């Protein structure tokens, strides 16, 4: 491997590591990140960390202050609202267009995800619950059988993951209600009642999307 390829690989590793920590709530909004500490933690030099942090700043996850480090950014209320609107439109549109056979197939898979979500809550494993929730809501978009809609939904996944981790205390407090809401959404998917699904999803998103308080 050439030196350039090694540097690129190190930068990609640093980027994935830091980004993953931010999305999973390990670095809360307002946290100051330093190049030297991150380089030691990841096992790379400061140069790939600097490249990774520039990329994360371009994506809006951090703000770099020269000679001081970088501060992790949160998601403001406008972004939370826009995320909720975009998810609602994609999930409801997909379910409304879903063919019968695919609805029934996905409903059975989502039933299993709800059962696994219940177990994650029982074990106080919020990280696993969030992963299952992301997969669960993506399932509704899969029902629309549109690759373009799935690609659009994937663009929202990082912000959705971040908001769920930042809102994790609220999710734990609402665990029973969330499971009941998920069961209701699956029932509406199975029945083909897209109007009832849309109404249930609107309330569900409003209850769980934030604003959150780290």
C-alpha cells in the first residue's frame, strides 16, 4: 500500500470512529474534541484526525476552532421539525403505495422487530433498541418498493440516530407507550389502512422526535 493510500485509510478510520461516537451520543453537543487525544485513542497521527474533523465540520457535526479543537454540534429545533416532516412524508407515502403481498411480508418482519425492541427495553439496552427502531421505521419505506425513496430515507438516518440517542432518557420513560405505538403502526400496515397509519405515525413522531435535552 502506498503512503497516500495509508494516509487515506487512516483518515477514513478516524472519520468513522469520531462520527460513530457523535451519532451514538458518546460525545454530547458542546463537548470539546482535541486532535491529540483523538489521535492517541484511535491509534493514528494527528494529520488523519485533522482531515476527518474537516470532513465532519463540512457535514455539520462539529465546529472547528483553530488552535483550540472542535466542538460537537447539536440539532436545533428547526432541524428536528424538518427531520420529522421528511420521515413522515416518506413513510406514509411508501405505506400508501405498498402492494398487498409486500405489506403482509413486511408486517411479519416488523412484528419480530417489535418483540426484539421489547427485549432490548427489558434489558435496558438503549443502543440495541435504537438500532432496532431505525430498522423498524425503514421497513415502512421498504413497503413502497422504491429504491429512490429508500436512498432518500438513508440520507436522514444519521440525524435520526443522533436525535434518538440524545433523546434516550425520554425513550426509556416512554418504553411501554413506544412499544404499543409500534404495534399499532404494524397493525395499520397489515390492514392496509393508510389513513389510520398516517394519523398514528404523526402522533408517534411528535412524541419521540424531541426537542431533547442532553
